[in-house]
């Protein structure tokens, strides 16, 4: 099992994103750089990113370059969203996920996150959230 938000988890997702035809396809039509910051986890604060555009998609540790959108949340919120216990939209509305940057670009990039969800699903069964 891979611990959620560990470097091994980030690297597993990076490999899946890099080989995903669906991610490449959405990256031809969309361009966005998203940074996620999760605080207070078992390994401390974790920052990772997704960058798509020009037919390429990358996922990895550290902030996006360029960074269009940044989301911050604590460990409990991140786990609840990842496991389906909490709806991400409800977490935004409730202030549990703080959003900075180009909100319209984020809304326009929904197909990117649909494709990314399929990638997350491919790693979910190998992930430990404890």
C-alpha cells in the first residue's frame, strides 16, 4: 500500500498521468497549472501540482509552474474528499478548501479534473489513508 500524499503516492500518480491518453487529450484543449497544499498530515505539509497544456500533462511534488490556481486544505479535509466522505464542492463552500487564483479558469477546466479522477481511481485501491 502507498500512503496518501507520500512521495511514493505522488510518484505513482505522476506515472499514471504521464501515460494517460485521456490526460493528453484534455491537455490539447485546456491549459492550467494547479498547486495543492495539504497541511498537518503524517509527513507534515505536502505540496504537489498538476500542469496541463500543449498536449502534455504532468503531476509531481512542489508547486505548479506556472501556477494559475492554488488550493489549500488540511489533512482531514483532503482524506475526506479523496475517500468520498466529503464532496469537494461542499468543502469549497464551507471554507474547508481555500482557493486562490483564476477561479474562472478552474471552472473552464472541469474536463481536466474529470480525466484526473480516472487517474486517481487507478491508484486508489493501492492507497492507504491512515
